[in-house]
């Protein structure tokens, strides 16, 4: 029987996914996915792999959150203050 984190790693090795897609595939809340992703990043590092993150992006002004360290969704854009943020995409490679 696989743990939630093992299933997340397996899914991200197959194809890139958003936190929402992961939550639906694994059957947990989206908020919980973000908590697991921090641990997944550490786990895959030990396996000589990497958690790749295509960063969040503002849909209004196009600002890209390149320097964001947290994996959670930002509440609004620092440039235009809008809350229309495109989700980040995660993958294990």
C-alpha cells in the first residue's frame, strides 16, 4: 500500500500536474497537497531527482513569481494587486 506522498511522486513522474489536479487524483484537499509537496521535494532529492516547479503567474499583468520559495499559491500579485493567479505546475524529473 502506497502513502500519499509516494502516490504524489508517482503521479508527478508520469506527467506535470497542478496542486488541484493532484488533490483530485490522490483524494485529499488542495491545502494538504502543498504540505506534502515540501516533503516530496526533500524525498526526491535523496533519489537524485528534482521537484521542478513552473512558477505562478499573474493573469492580469503577466508577473512571474520566479523567486518565490513557498510552494503555496500567492494571494495576489505584488505588481498589480490582482488576485487572478495562474496555478504553478509541478513535476519530478
